C-alpha cells in the first residue's frame, strides 16, 4: 500500500538537508516505502530514472523539478559525489535496505553516509565493489542520506541486527577472500569484506577513550548486520589486514565472538605484494609510523614490505592469549589448509552448522578465482616460489622467519 503523503517524516530530515520541500516530502515517502524505493533503485538509466521518479511523485500529488532532479542524479563516472555533502540528513537511521557507504568528518563532528543496497546479497568479493555499484545508481546519487555517528551509536543497541558469528583477520594475500566468498555462499549468511566504514571507526578509536571506541565499533558492526532480506541468521566480517593491530579493541567490544587469522608462507605473500602492492605497503597512503616503524633509512622495497607484514603477524602472536582467556578464542590457519579448512575448521569454530547441500555450494565457490569469480581457480604456489628473488627470500627470513614459525606452532597447537 502506498504511504499517505501527509504521514510524519520517518527520518526527520534536518535543516541542513535540501531546501526543496517537494523533493524532501517525496524522499520521506521513499524512505517509508520499501517497494517504492526498490522500484526506483532498479532504474539504472538516468533519464528513465528521472521520468519514473517524477511520475511516482505525481501519484502522491507532489510536483518535482526535472532540472533539479537531473542536476542531483547526473552521472558521476569518477565517483566524486561520494565526497560531497549528502543531500538529506537526519538523526533517525534509514530503513533496513540501507548500509553505511562512508564516514566523513565535518564541522567538528563525524557523520555516516548511507546508501541503498537493497535486499539481495552483496555479491562482490569486497564491500567497495558493492559501494561502486550503488553509486552507479541514480537513486543513490539523489537520495543519499547522512546521520551523525553519535546517532548511530545511540540507536545501535535497539536495532534489528545480527550479532557477529565470527571475524576473519588475515596477513594479506593468503586466502581470506576465498574463505569469505565460500561463507557468502550460505543463503542466510551476511558477509561483509573489508568495509571502509568499519576501518574508519577503528582508526577513529585510536583517538577515543576505550569505552567510546568500543561503542563506535559495536555500532558500525551492528549497522552492517542489518537483516536486509529478513531471513539472515549468520554474520561474518572479514577485516583489513592491518586490523590485527586493533585486536584488543575487537576483543574488548566482542569478547564472545570467535575469530580466525589466516596466514601464508611469507615468501609467497611477498611475491604477491611486489607484483602489486596493497595500500598498506604504500607509505603515501599508510605511513610507516602507523605500523610503529621509523621511516628514516628505509628503502620502500622488499625489506619494508616484509617489516609491515611482520608487524601485522606479530600482533596476532602477541594478542593470541587474549582470545584464550575470553569466551571465544582465535583459530590460526595456514593458507595451505584451504579450502577444506573453511568447512572442517572455520565453520565449527564459528558455530555455524551446515548441511551437505550448503557445503557443496561452498566447494563450488572454491573452484572459482576468489577475486575474479568468472575465472577458475589455479594454484599459484609453485609459480610464486619460482618467482621469488634472493632479496625477497632474505627479507622474509629476516623479518618473518621467526614469526612464521610461531604462527605454525600456534596453528598446530589448535589442531592438536
């Protein structure tokens, strides 16, 4: 049933929102009507979207300006609009089909931008891929919505969201995307992979009092655990590799949530990083000081990459005992045990029961390339071993040899 046009504004748009009262009234209707939002969001062509939006508004006796709509919903191939102020803002959280797509600081406060992601599984190997698809929709360019982070924190505990089933930490380039994609094959499992808004609150927490950092993290995790389809029961978050440095924060915020750390032979990981560096290996994006490294005297080469990997892995070894003292511990897994270990070790560790049909779907996913699902999986272990230079092997031995051995020991201890 279509909502009444005179019903109260469901999201409480603030005075900072658009000044067009007609558009504001229609946006309130869109937020209150899941079916209307879904119909508009399904229109990918900008011209068709504008026409459909104007006709939908007219059904509610609302007259929208075509020029205003065209300006707001114009194509944005470079994705620049995501850095602009949101057209609508308020203190109430948006409906369940909306997820955080960005965290921004403005006027001395922190805000969360929300986009319509719909009821379907996200599908993309990384959350950023889902966000890019969302930005391609003229719906999100027109109706993007902003709340204060404090508004999210205040409402998170009463939200209808899933509690995390488990966290996936990783060394990088070690099969974590494969594990996440296999778990995403479960029809009732929400999988969020390396979402920038989660990283934003983790980094924000470095400057907050511990309890405030915990509340912010719990709120953002809750926001991503929304039951967008309604039947979801399980929820797994794959984190960025540098989040091992925030293990104490995650353990404080979620002491009863199990976690896994995936790692791989350092030589193989370094070969991958030298082929194409991750953002954590680029000092212009993540300075050495972030990892506790002194930038003086370092060449940003294999040696530096090995040092960064060493810090990431050492954080797990140092904090592993935290998990063993809490209600849920950490499971340490080597890449070579994948993909079988997803079913044999990760599922039981996360207390996720699965039938044989579900396991078969997961095995089918394992036959695909995790980051390029249209391609078949092909092992690259031998090619990476052959490609490894003496500099790579030396750096791996100096900065990761002992740590890798400790991880192997922890992994065998868990298996025993």
